[in-house]
């Protein structure tokens, strides 16, 4: 969430930045008027409250039961009602302002390119070479079903479309990839592993910006009476992990906080009808290893590069060809100020597909979730707490990594070679065959 004072005092700057994303949020131009109405109501209400206090003091000096005292009491009540009216005006303005700010996207970092779609994203770098195949490469779902490791028909029988069952080496690879990703981030990059709940309250989703804007993408836990739960299945570990320290003031000496978490993720995929209906690319339930940073503001830009490089190291160790793109203003999530997408090459689709999105949110989420730290200073003086900067990225989407391995390591006979770095996690398995 943007800072109200900053928006009001730098309205033109905010307007110019948000306009780079597309049309301004509905009600944007009401911010200044609402802020002015709120301020005027506060000042007028305080004035009336002072008048009530003065009247109360004067009433005490009047003869008890006199007409003068009765009239003064009536005048005091009228002043109190006026004060209450101004308080209601203040709260109404504040409620509308909060709603506007909650639906307002983050400002765009100046280094982000202009554009309104993926075509305007900028390729920053590529790693490795696309595998050269002397045969027509197959897509992962055909490979997986032929090898007997992916089963979409039985998953649909159990849960409906956009679910999968993994068998044998497929299940082992899913589990092995999770462990490989966690080991790499903990041992090589110094992350702290955390295992959070998979269900969260609405406040946690508001803290990361998933609510109110993206409620249609969420699965909510139902029930009635005593079995009714006001909880949501998490769309990503970003939600619980970012909110671990909500409402806390962290000690500067404990920063940065860098967490890695494996969780299943649950998304309704609202608005994606007809897209990636086959295979593992776009499912209602999928596994992901997520990394979250809580950083000092002056260090978040460098941390963004570090986070992205750590995610890339997974693909490099697996020998998977990929590229990194800097998203344009119109293609970023509303919460992000700057995002790198890591896109892995899929020969069966003859296309790059996103496997990780690494974002710097600045203090946008921290303001919503009340994430703060107290800067260190010399001497005994205490300084005012500051908002942290939050960052996160997939490291990686496990199912999409499995997809990339199947497609990049497929052989003409339909078998799939297991990347060398992953073999210790698959009991030494070197090749997946029927």
C-alpha cells in the first residue's frame, strides 16, 4: 500500500508512475479531496471537543438545577453531537481512503521499461544453450503419460480438471526437486528454512496484496456453524512467510531475514479458461519452493539481484537452458515495483515459459502488513522504527521444473535422462524409462 501523505504531497509523481501501468485506479483523483475532508473533519472535531470541555467546566460553576445550567447542558450536548458528526465524517473519509489505497498498485521503479504486455519485456541475459534434437521433441504431458509417471485421468476422477497424480519416478522427482532446491538455498545461499501453515486468515492475504483485488483467484475454506472457518488456502508461501513478522519491530542486528519455504499452492486460475489445459503448467494445486527477504531499504536493490541469482543457480546446476527478462511496467503484478521473470526453455512447446518471478516490493507490502525494524544508532538515543522492504521469488516452481527436465532431457526413444545434480535425490536413478 502506498503512503497516503506521499500520495497527497506528490500526486503528479504518483499519477505519472501509475499511468505507466495502464489506466489509473478508479477513484484516484478523489484522494486529495478525501484527504482534505479528513483533515478538516479532524480539526473541526478537535475544536468542538475543546468547546465541549470548556462548556463542561463552565456548567460546573453554574447553580445546580438552574435554567442557566440546563441551557448550558443543552448547548454542550449540541456541541458534542457536532463533534460526533465530524468524527463520523473523518471515519467515512478514512474508510474510503483505505479502500482506494488497498486497490492502488505500487509505483514503478524508474529502471523498469515502458510497455503494456509481455512483448515489451526486456531480455537481460540467457544461460546455456537450447538442446539440439534430431527428432521432433514431445511435450511433457505426452512424455509423462507414455512413461507412466504422470496421470491426469485419475486425478480428474478424484478432483476434477487441472490436477495430477505422479507415479514412481515422477513422484520421486517432485520430492527430490523440493529437497534439492531447499538444500541449495540453505547450504549455498544462507537462507533459513521455514515450514508455514497452508491456510491463512484474510489479514495475511491483505498484507501481501492478494486481497481484496485477487479474491477470485483464491480457494476459501467453507463450512457451517461450528465447522465454519474464515481461512483461505495459500496461493503461494509468500503469504504466510511474509506475514511471519507482521506487527513486529525487528532489531536491526537481526537483518536481513531471508527465508526459504516449501509449500503446496492453491489457485483457482480465475480468468485463465482455455490456457494450458493439458499438463502441469497451470494447475489448481502445485508445489513451490519460495524465498522471501525482509531487508533494510538501502539494501533491497542489491538483495533483488542476489535473490534472482540464487533462483538461477538451481537451473544452472540442473543444466537447464533459460533466460531472465525484466518485466515492463504493464506486465508486472500490482504489488511489485520491479520484477525479473526467469523463463525456462521448453522444446516441446518451442517456447520459453515462466518458472520463477522475482520481485522487489519496496515498502508496499510492509506498510500493509506492518513490518518494521528499528535502525541501529550509536549511543542511547532511540530512533523511530522504519518500514522494511520485502522481496520474494519462486526458487523454483517445482512442477514447471519437472516439466523442463522432461522436455530438455528427453531422448528419441522416449526415455528421459536425469540431471546429474538430481541423481543423489532419486536414489542414483540416471534415466527414466517405461
